[in-house]
C-alpha cells in the first residue's frame, strides 16, 4: 500500500497541486484505491463520507484525462459521476476542479431545482467530466440533450443513500445507456443485498476496498441528551434558543429534523414564536436552498432547520449550537450532525432530544460511538419515565415514515407543537418570545 502521494504514479501537474494543498499522506481509502484505479481496475468501495473517497477516484480519473486526452463530441462526456443530492454533486465537482487546477479539462454539473438551459448549453459542445443527480440527467437524456455512449469512466457515489432516496429505477436506466467497455467505480457506506446485486450488474472482476472509519466525536463539542416527551420538545427548543440569543457572542444554530415535512412545520412554528428560522430540505429548489444558506452564514437567519440530506453541504464556522430535535434513525448521521459545530478549533454544544419512539435510535447511536451521551436532567421537561424505559430495555413502537421534524413521531399524529400559529403547544409554557428576545435573535 502506497504511503505517500509522491510515490504514486500520478501526473506531475496533479502532484504539484497536492503539494500546494499540503497533501502528503493519503488516507486509507486513497492509499488502497488509487493504485488499483491507475491500473484500470473496476472498484467496489465500502467507505463513508469523510474518508477521503472523492480524491480516491478523482485523482486517477484526472490522471487519465491528462495522459490520454480525447476530442469530445457534442452532447457527450468521458466521465460520468452520479451522486444522490445536489450538495454532494457540488462537492464532487469542486474536488475535480481543485485537484485538476493545472490540467486542461471541461466539467459541468447537472441537477434539478434550477433552470436547464445553462446545462443544455454546457453539454452542447460536450464535456470531459459530467457530475449529475439521476433525475435531471434522465430528463435531459430523454429530451435528446445528453448522449452517454462515449463514457470511459463511470462513478456511482453514495449508492446506499441513492437507493434510500428511491433512485434504483433511475440508476438502472442510466446504467443501461452506458457502453459495456468502461472503468466502473462503485462506492457505498454499506453493502446490503440490493446494493451488492446492483454492483454485480455494473462491475467486472472488481477490486475490493473496505474502510471502516474510526467513529469519534470532536473533543471540543459538549454533548447533552434530554429525555423529553414529544409534546414538550418545542418548549425545550425555545428555551435553548433563548439562552443562545442571550450569550455574549450569539452564534448560529442548526436544528435537525427527520423529515422534509416535519422540518418545514418546525421552521414555521419557530418563526411564529419570534425566531428567525428557515428550513432546507430536498423539496426546496437549489436557488431556495442557496439563498437560505447564504442568509444563515451572514447571520440574517440565525436558526436553520435541516434534514440530513440537505445538511450534507453545510460547512459554516460560527455554528455554536446543534439541536437534534429528532434523533436520526441512522446512527452514523449523529456524528455527522454534531460535527457541524465545534469547527476550526471553536467550542460547540450539541443537544439531542429523545422521545419514547426514539429510544432504540439512542441505543444505536451510543453503541456506535461507544459512549453514553451525558444526560441533562436539569431542564423542567425532563422525563424520568423515559429515562427509566431506556435503562430497562424498553422497546418502543416503530416510527412510521412521515413523522418527525416538527411534528409527532408516530405517523405525525401530534402537531409541531401546537394548535394556533405562534404557540408551540397547548401545554402552557412560553409560546412567544418577548420583543427584546426577538430583536436579539435577528442580530
């Protein structure tokens, strides 16, 4: 296994960029995957976001584009990278641009939520690298704007998330349009039977690379776990936001919900209660998400309510508080969520709420991180009953899809905290912040 980038058979312009970026030692997935891909092997990689896998496929592909340049025909591409979300597609495209700064190649991105004319225009003369989400890519193929018959390199990234989002049929349609002779790369954080079946359809005698990252939570992040009945979550959230707004250096807050609908309801409820808040999720257009994120970064909207998928591209320095309003049903997402705070050497606080139907999620998270999240029993809505149920091995009912976010967990039977707009619930504690508090949150 190669221990330095300098020792790899990469073109000089790529090594120059890596030196300028101070990249000397490859991550485990890079050390294993890059030499195999430089040999032209197909690859089945089991690796999560954060392991350095984008560079592990971008560098060998850029190396091939540099060493073997081809003329590109209209509407065609040499490299196709499929990603499940716009944020991930944007990150992959940025990596190609960064690593390929000293190499001549053309790149474009294709995703929904924005007008298609610039994308159609970019493909008119053809590109070397096309990074796309499945839905919009198929739309443009069906309209005759994209031809995949000349693809030399095919990368399927974050496959497990892509299938979770219902893209299996779209992915299979795209695969059927690709030439048989190509180098294929397949990356997934898990290898469930349906994922292995898809890999077998795509890959030819693949090399296997499996990376199990060490699961750690940043030392500078203070973590708290609050056992709280679902109907009291909104009260506790408002109390946290009020305390945050009164701090000497009021910082930004991300609140995580489980569903798009629930996150919308929660953002509306917070706004009605006097807090400047916006939601970002998969149903928002790209322009809406970028606008909301820009306002958040500038502090014009100090509270961002997000789903896991939408938050993958959020990298903001001044996030002082992360609230897991809904615990994630994928334990790895907990580490990713709380990592939004405590960045660049700053301190951060991550507070997680646990209702009855989330007790199993909490067990999975604590098993993954090999630690018990410190309990906060000081707040007035602490539930001894829930804490005892967790301790004694209580098995909660299954959470139906469609709950979570600002609303009820079990099928959304409870509202996001209340009846009338502006009141978090009917249980009688603070429904609206004072005028002074509202002004503080807007600063």
